């Protein structure tokens, strides 16, 4: 029933995580990139990119709108699925918080639809996309808590580096 969602923090590389779903901080083009995206494709192998090309064909203009999420195989990773979500680029002039929150809520909803029981998130938009870490952590935590409880019982935030880990710990 609606017991509280288990939230956990981990320090390390998300590609090594044993969770049903690993979330990729992708870009709208879905064909890979740097940071966590590059790490997931390197560790998971070419099957993930092949399915990304498939998902791309199904999307209007071949682009995944920022704040939305699609699932593919996890290839050679331990996980069953990779959920790709495109985060917003940080802007000082425009509040894009709702788009960042949507990355978390849409990914978690999709994981529930797939029947997953655990999901691992990186700090979406907090790398190349430049989102300030404290704010990124606050949005990540509050948005996963806002999703009605489904099959997913455990949400993990996998932080790359102790600064990100400590920031998420404070926010929690
Ligand atoms: P974005 O473009 O959404 O900002 P990035 O991949 O540049 O995505 O960074 C998102 C976050 O993921 C950053 O905090 C970065 O340090 C972290 N990161 C990079 N590689 C990994 C990894 N292998 N596992 C977990 N987190 C990672």
C-alpha cells in the first residue's frame, strides 16, 4: 500500500548500480554525449544506442522534449532498463525548475509503468547543463516524493563526487 518511498544516497558511478532502472541524463537528440550519458553508453554497449535510435524515430522531430522520458534496454548493465530523460540547461534569466522536476517525476512514473522496483538517478542537469547543485538536490528530492507510490519501492541518488553527495545529504 502507500508506505513511504525509500530514498537512498550513494557515492559512485551509476553504471555500477544494481537497480532495475538506471536514469540517464541524456540530451534531446538521444544519441549519446559526455558525462553520465557517455559513461552509460560505454558501459552498457551498442544495444542501448540502437534502441535510442528506435525511440528517436517515434518522437516528433526526432527530439525528446526536455522534462520527458523514454525507456530502452540496459544492454550489458546490471539494470533491466535505462530511462533517458533530457534535463533543462540552467538559466539565470528563466526559471526552468518545473522542467527539471518533470525529469524526475516522468522517469519515476515510467519506471512504475514498467513494473520496476528500484531506480537510480544521477544529479540531472547538475553537470554540463550547469544547474547549481543545492537547488538541483532540492528539486530532485521533492519531485520524487511527489509521485504517487507505484511498484518502485526504492529511489537512489547516485552522486559522482563527495561534493554532490554531501549536498544531497544536506538536502535530505
Ligand atoms: P547534464 O548534461 O544533465 O548536466 P552531466 O552528465 O554533465 O549531465 O552531469 C550530471 C551529473 O552526473 C553531474 O553531477 C555529474 O558529475 C554526474 N556524473 C557524471 N558521470 C557520472 C557517473 N558515471 N555516475 C553518476 N553520476 C555521474
